[in-house]
């Protein structure tokens, strides 16, 4: 895997979402990783140190939810760039993620256009950081 | 028994699967359409599928708006975890 690729980690307890998004962004030139559980996501983050992590807040099938996943990732690297996937009904959790240092929020249902916008914006932040 | 809260989460996830799945399919079909060896007939059919995928995305987004409206109305009068009136 070339070193200059932006590393992207997708975390969602819906396997189909992880498979589709990682596939599309691999084709767009990213080095992609996927996790369907918060604990595996944290382990993968520790190992691969992705530049951008996209985390679904609601993961009922995961051992820890998206907020806890974000919290643990931020404990490993406080500068980690994390994008949270929320629902319109998640206002309280969104506030908590903001406090924990998430960069952006994307509201479900996701469209690839919206996802592209926030990921491209996160890529700009990655490039600025060098 | 599945709670009202869980049902709304599942419903939201299904809408998300539709929008992301259709979006990914659109991107892949779009790439196929760039293939010069495709016949005009096949291209026409692929364009038709692309247009339908757009409609499915719009419909899923509309369905989610309705689900949110329903969610807000139900949560005002019912506890979503025990399924009883507030």
C-alpha cells in the first residue's frame, strides 16, 4: 500500500455499509479499512492510524456505541479526525460528540455526494496537518 | 420484544442502506457507461437504471423524513422503551 494514500476507516455495525463505502473509496484512491464493531474499530485505529475515521453513532449490534468508540479513539490520539454519522433524532449525542472533538457530522440516510463533501473537507485538514 | 426505539433505528438503517447502496451502484454503473465498446441499446438501458436509482434515493430520503415525523409524534405520547403511554 503506497505511503501517500489517505487512510480511511469506516465504522458501522451494518456490514453492507462498510463493504460499499470502503469499496468506493478504495477506487477513489484511499487506503480503506472497515470495522463493524466499536472495539475492533479502536484496535484497527491503534494498528493502522487512519487519517480519517467515519463512525456511526448508533451501533446496537456493536459492543460499544459510536460515542464510546470516538472517546476511545480520542484517548489514543486527541488529534484524530473523526466524522460522525447521526440521525436527525440524535441531538443529545451530537452535542456529546462535539464536546469529544468530532470534526463533522453527516446525517443519515447518507448520500455519496454528502459523504464526498465531508470526506474531501477532512482530506484538506489532513493535508494542512502534513 | 423489539422496542419502538429499536424499530425506528432499524427503519433508519434500512433507509441508509438504500441510499448508500443505490449511490454505490450509480457510481459503478457510471464507470461502466464510459466503456466505449457498449452498444447504444445497452447504454440506453444503463441510463434508465441510473435514473431509477436516483428515484430510489429520493424516495428513501422522503421516507426517512416521514419516519422522523412519525418518531416525533410517537415519542411525545409514548415511552419508546416500554411501549406505554407517558
